[in-house]
């Protein structure tokens, strides 16, 4: 009876904060996944290099998932989650500055998106690992299901269309307004366009013993078995 009552209770304020933060973060990831090839297409006309930005955003997770899993298990999960998301915010701000002020190059995009992809893996793993300290044992199934649902919906279904809609809205605003010819404040979209136009283009001119790497290798060996 106690387990039934426990499962009927709300998941609590701490879980709500965790859920909202994780959902918002994954919404940004979905938008970023659409923005990555669009940014690259402004710097190069080579389709392989454009597609490579998306690959750089997703592929490193395969090789770093074991390492990030060990770090999540050995470190303070709350501090790790805060630190990882702060690092993601810094990288995103750096990317925005690079686009705005014109020092973003194709290899700069590759480096930023590799970092964002690896940090996203650590942030998502931290969210799942943090659940047992946030909700009761009998509520773990429901809490975990809601986290997974929020990640899938925000990252796969809402984020990419939202990013594409923002691009379409920017193009609509551009077509409905005249570009200012005198110096002065300009829209962010015009600033971004000028930044990329001035950038040279290739086509147009612990809790367990053992080291982190050792434990990550053990995880890979377990998967092979």
C-alpha cells in the first residue's frame, strides 16, 4: 500500500526543475542540429564538408559515451551537470560571437560542434544518473519515462522544426524589409549575413577503483561480449 501511495504522489519540485532543465536543453540541441549544416553551407559549397558538421556533432558520442559514463558514475552528478551545461553555454555563446563578428571558419564550426556533442552526452547521462537522488525508488520508472519522453520530443520532434521555422521567419522578415544602407543598429540576421559574407570560403573565395580509461575499456569489452 505504501508503494502505491508513493507512486501516486507528485514527483516533487526538484524533479520538476530537473525535467524542465533537461527538456529545455534538448530543445536547444534540436535547434542546433538544424543550424549546424545551415551555418556550414554559408561557409562552403562542398556538400561533404557541410554534412561533416552534422557528423562532427553526433559521431564523437559513440567514442566518448563510455568515458562520460565513467565520469558521471565517479563525480558529483549535480556539479557535473551544472559544469557541463555551463560549458555548453560558453561554447554556444562563442559560436554566436564567431558568427556575429566574422571570425567563424569551417574548422571553428567543426571544433565547436564536436565539443557540444560530447558535452550533450555527459549532460543527458547526468540527468538519468541524478534521478535516484531526486525521486523515491517506487517513482523511478515514471520519472525516467518522463525524462526520456521529454528528450525525444524536444530533441527529435520539436527542436528541428522550430529551428527551420526560425530560419523561414528570418527570410520572411528579410524579404519584407529593406536593408539599411546607413551605419547604425541593424538586425541580428543582417549582422550574421555580413559576418559570413566577409569570412573566406573554401568554395567561393570516482565511485569505483581504477582509472577512467581503464573502466571505459572494460565497458567496451562488456558490450563486445
